C-alpha cells in the first residue's frame, strides 16, 4: 500500500481515505501538537541531521532523550540507535561473544534474525517447554519480546526467570517495543506490569507509541549498555538517529509522563474494540492488550479479507507466513486512543461481514 497523506482522520491511499487499525500510533502522539512543534524546532536548530556520518557526535536533544528515558524506565543508562531492529542486532551479537544466547522464537523477526547472526538458538522460552537453557555451563543471555506483536500476548517474565533457575550468570533482554506506552504503570512496559521482575536490558523503538518517528534504543545496566555501544559497529559505525526523530521521541515521552491517562484511554479503546467484535460475532482469543489478532486461516484468505476491508475504508493488515505458521494467518487490529466508539463499531461490523463471506 502506498500512502499519499496521513491526516487526523486516517490515511489517504489510491485517493481513498482509510481508517487505520494497523498502526502502532497507540497513543496518537504522532499527531500531538507539542510533538510536531518539537520537530519544527529541531529542524530549525539542527537541520535534518548533522554533517557527520557516524556516531561520533551527540546533540543536546540526544543527551536529553537518553537521560529522560533512563529515568522513565528506571534504568542506569540508555543508548540511542538508528532503529529498534539495529538495537536488537547490536545487543545480541555483542553479548553472544561471551555468552550462550537463547531467543524466544515468538519474538520480533529482528530479534530472531539477531540470534541467527550470532549463531544462537531460538526456541519457546518457558519453564514448561523444557528449553535447554544453560546446558553448556556458560553464562546465558535470554531474550524475548515483552509484548508479542503478532499475537498480542505478554511474555511470562516470572516463568522466564524460573526457566533459568540454576543457571549462575543470566542476563535478561526484553524487547519492549510494543509495550512501552501501552502496558504497565504509566506505560513503562512489561516490567511495570509484572512489578519487580528483572530485565537487565530493554530494547525498543520510537516507531510505535513514542511518536512514530523511528529510531531505537538499548536501556539497562550501565556496564552492559556501555559495552554494546563501545564494541558494536551497529552503534559506532552507523549514523545516530536524526535530531528530528529524537525531538519527536523526547516530546512524546514528555507528553506520556504528563498525561498518563492516555494509557488508560488506550485500554478503554481496546475493551471497546473487543466488545464490539464480540457483539458482531467475531471470535478472538488473545489477552486484552492493544493488539487483537483475528484468526482467518490461509494466507490468501487473510490477504483477501484485508483487501475487502480496505475497499470498505479500513486499513487492517493481514499477518501471513512466514511471520506466522502456515494456516494461522490473521487480521491484526491495533487499538489507538484516536479510535472513536463509532469507528470501532464500524470496523467490527465490517470485519464480521468480511469473515462471514469467507466462512
Ligand atoms: C517487537 C519489535 N521490536 C523491534 C522492532 C523494530 O523496530 P524498528 O522499526 O525501529 O526497527 C519492531 C518493529 O516492528 C517490533 O515490533
């Protein structure tokens, strides 16, 4: 799909206005006036980037975002990366040089691919799955999404910790790209939800709830973040995120802290969507996070359903193999505080019509 414009009402594609249920702008911050004003100011103060092509420089904006995000997450240090995927790649490949790494296979493709690049294993991380964690006697890094973007489930952090019982030296890495801003106290992510559970490192992306401008980060224990930044060429040999992106993320983070009610508004929008789907006879079985997948079956059927929804004025992407297993393709609906009760009811009615035509 090629987007011609993005407005408060939705997207314009092929000259057609689309209500969006396939965006990670959960809190509507990409449209927030102070976020947009911050981008304008950054353009004025710094231009789109600095004329130095590597991470040899920083700006006052980058420093402020690193410090304020560290405070928000309650960690010692944050380092900014050009994207969330690069943050995952840098962290996993660097730490895998001295540790056995096990990545949960349900995690984002960039985390799974990072495991591949590091020659690490991928499997379902659970105390019940019999995962052979720590069998080599080496130190271990376990990594998982906090909120799985495909099925909307939350990682079982307590279970994850139990899965590594008996392993002496464990680092836990949580990719909280979809959880920050949507889950936990004030949107602090999966740790904020399952209080007290340990994550030594958190990765994330500003392409989701925090402004949508792109760019990513690694947060956590100073010694580990410093090591990734110092050693990984995915940090030091590549450009830092643009000041425009950083300004957008910083302003979005400040809005979230001043307006934590946005997180409960998102929860309300999610409840409303689920009630509307149920009212229209649409079944789903994921927990009540802002991601609601509706199982369709074959990839062709899911793509056709998504196309029909687009024809009816809604953008609801089809999630198809290889992202999900054969036969498990789905329509994925993401909630947003921008969705009114009326729009939610309309999309639920349309999903029901599209699926009943396929039954
Ligand atoms: C869980 C998760 N991690 C990482 C990423 C990558 O983020 P970015 O787009 O900043 O590379 C995504 C983006 O889709 C994601 O869903």
